[in-house]
C-alpha cells in the first residue's frame, strides 16, 4: 500500500494570515501524523492559539506519546496558558505503521468523513474543542489501513461555507461526489472541495478553511518518500 496526504487551506477574506495551523510529523516508530488546529476567531490572534496547540501536540508525538494523550495534554496546556478563556479545535490523523491503522483523534464539532471502498461513513459524535474545560477528552476512531481508504478532515470554514449569503454548501453530497472517485489523488479532492467552498462564499471566504485528505492506494514504485509544499507570497 501507499499512503498519500494532501492539504489545501485558505484564510478568511480580508485577513493576511489563516487562523488554522497544519503540521506533518514522522512518528518515532514509523508512520506519519497530520495535526490540524483552528484557533478561536481569525487572524493573528487565532493563529497564535492554533500554533500553540499544534506545537504542543507535535512535540509530544515526537517523544512517542499516544495521540489521545497528546490531545488531552494540549487541551490542558491551552487551558492553563489562557485561563480557560480561549478555545481551539484539534484533529490528529495518524498513519500508524506499528498497528497498521489510521487513527483519527478529534476535538472538533465538525465531523470527519471516511470512505471505505466507496462507502461513506460520517464520524460526528459530540466532541468539544480544547482549552475551555479541564480534562477535555478527544473522540478517537481507529480503522485498518487498506487500499481504497480515504479520510477527509476539515475545519469549520468548510462546514459553514455559504452560510452568510444563504448559499449553504451541501457538504455531504459534495464530499460523496469527490470521495467516491477511487483513482482521484488526494490533492485533487482537497483542491476541489476548497474551490467549491470558496464558490459558495462568492469568492470571499467568510472563515479560514483547511482540508486534509488522506488516501490509501495500491503500492506501485520505489521506497522514496516525497513531500510537496506550495506557499503563495503576496507582494507588499
């Protein structure tokens, strides 16, 4: 098998910096984790909060701490650091090569959508953001890695796209449309979902939007690992 991971994100219209933070880290015993956090509100204030949460999680994962424990520690850290007055959503998606599973850890009211051989599953159990309460626990889902598996994780900017102009995105129909394309690369899926969300907001996103797509393909090729990052820079 080969796992491919893609991220597409865009800031709220009129803000220079997204309040969402996404980081990728290799796990100590093999595999890889993607961490997504959406800080409360938007702009620089939200970015400082999401950065704080992600940095804490990444540091703990690098030390071999389990995903659920890292999420709880990040929540306690934000609660202590900001006196329980600031929240952030948190998702950790891990390809664990020890257990040969995809582990999805969620402190986010927004659901996670999983396609398993074109069958859509929505994980939307009640889940609280981190930082507001003591001992906030994540919701954790673990599924066996297999070709055809596709997970789509996102911040609430996707969920609410179009809501301010009465053009609310039919999210699950859109997700099913793209998730059922078994041969579609994850970057195409993420880009198409982001494009659709921006269209719903009439070209002016009303919130930060981040989308993570993890997809498992049959294995072809060599043992080379590759990562590509694109960072647009505006002229002053």
